[in-house]
């Protein structure tokens, strides 16, 4: 497949992945999806899936929360996979290329948010003053396309056309011991990704489950799949017991009472979301 055609297909893949904002939380933007499609385009689906799994672990905690925007994982995953497969290199190279690419493209994405998106936002405000719902809808679609989809697609396509020969030359010149070091780093970065995710989730109520899973893996030598099965069964048991205890106390009226004389669900096995730490 020629380089221009490959670049166009990769650009369309990036635009499709960014369509998650339009289609809903379909997870199209995750590396496991984008790298697999990139591998298909590059003619090596198996390697694309492997690279996608590795990049997924590295970016597992990369979600937009409030005003915090994570690295642009779509372009990083697609270009990192395409460059590595095109040069015949390993997953470690894809991971090493993907992370800096994602960070650099994030700068471009922020510039688009600053200079392009406000035009559509202000125009949507004017439509809102006229109670024009269809106009507001058009501005949402056009704003997303011109400030997110199109720029990222152009970045991916142009970068592949301009960067493929350069990347191949650079990768061919990298000594073998550096590639080996990148392989070691590949094993560490997924752990870092999980640590970022755990930092957002862990609290005094669920820390015991983390310790339990670690003990199963470290001392009983149970695989990750086995630990996941144990965790799922434990979650179902606790959820079922909590629901049974809650329903039983509500039915008998013997549960702890709240200030209004009703059954306090937070003390009868239910979850008090106001006291939870997320």
C-alpha cells in the first residue's frame, strides 16, 4: 500500500476514534482499538493488537477529568504503532514513540480549543438567545469537527507522510542495547499507568481489596486472570449480601433508624454515596 493511501487511512482512523465524543462513550479512542485498526492498515494485525494492549496499559488512567486533559492518546497510539510496524521494530519502540507523540499533539489540541472552538461556542450562544435549537446543534457538531476531528486527522496523516522515512532512519540507527532498555521500560510504564488510575480510585474503604489482590498474585502465584475472577466473585458476593441485608432490614423494620425514623440504608449494608471518597 502506498504511503499517501496509508496516511489517509490512518487519518480517517484518528477521526473515527475522535468520533467517540459524537457517538457517545464507545471506547473507540482507546489504544486497543486504534492500534488494532492501525495494524490492519499496516498489514500486521497481530502486532497491532499486541502494541495496543501494551499502550492500553500505559494509558489506562488517561481520561479527561474536569479541566484536566490527558495526552492525546489517539494520535500517539496510531502513529506509534504505524511507525514501529513500518520500521519492523518491537512493541517497546511503539510505546516509546507513542507517549511523546501523544504529549506533543496535546499542545496542538489545546491550541485548537483556544483559537477554533470559541468561535462555535459564541455562535451557539447567539443561537441560544434566539431559541434556535437546531442552530445550537449544528454548532456542537461543527465545533467538534473543526476543533478536534479534522485537526487530529490532519496531524496523523501529515505526520505519517513526513515522518515515516525519518523515523525508519532514526530507528535503524538506534543501538541494540537501547532497544533492550526500552523493552525494560515497557514493563515499567504499564505499572505506572495502573498507579495513576489507582491514585484516583483507592481510599480507606477499598484498599483492603488491593492488598488482597496483591497477596493472591505475589504469594499464591495466581495469574492476573485468576485474580480478576476472584475479584469478580467477591464483588458479587458482597453486593448480594449487602442487598439481602438491606432488603431484610427494610422488610422487618429492625434496621438502624435515621433522623426521620426510617431505616438508615448506609448502616444496613447499603452504600452511602455522600460519605464515599472517589
